[in-house]
């Protein structure tokens, strides 16, 4: 699940992640399904009302309404998910917030950052 108030950022992440999975030379390769949420409230709705359990959530830090840290805190407090959750932001203080809520932090894609850099930062290891 990609949670970001920027449609462009969501599309970019999905495009990069799809490219990464397509590049893998794995015989039983299956393209993961990507769910998009435009803010914390929509993500919360997917998780609670639709009972969605994503393997990985990439959550933007700075969003209107419920920001990424608030969403992650709510998930950790109220839901028992085994999902990997990554705080995703270009805003430097988000790193401190990620440490505060015991969450990994990945900076936004930009400049020369390539899909394999992102995959490496996310710790995507395919057996």
C-alpha cells in the first residue's frame, strides 16, 4: 500500500516498484498488487473497513488530516498487523519521527535515485 497525498508521488513509487519486480529473473515471479491511499484516513479505512492486510506500507510523512506518523501510531496501537511499514518523506525531520515510532525511514525518490536504490533501502529481498 502506498499512502501519499501526492498522486504523482504514488504513481512514481508504483512505477519504480513495478520496474523492480519486472527486472527480477525469478521463474515464479508474481507482480504484487499495489493499493493507493490518498491520505491517512483513506488508508485507515482500507485497513479497518475493508480488512486489507498489506505486506508493505510506504507512508508519506506530511499529509493533510492524519499525517504518516499519526497513521503509523494508530496502526501500531489499534491493529495487530504483520505489515512492514516504512515512513517515506523528503522532509528531514521525518527521520527523527521515524526513530521515535520505531519505524524505518526512506527518503523520497529524486535526482539520481534509481529503483534498485529504493528497493535496497526498503530491504526488498526476493528468494
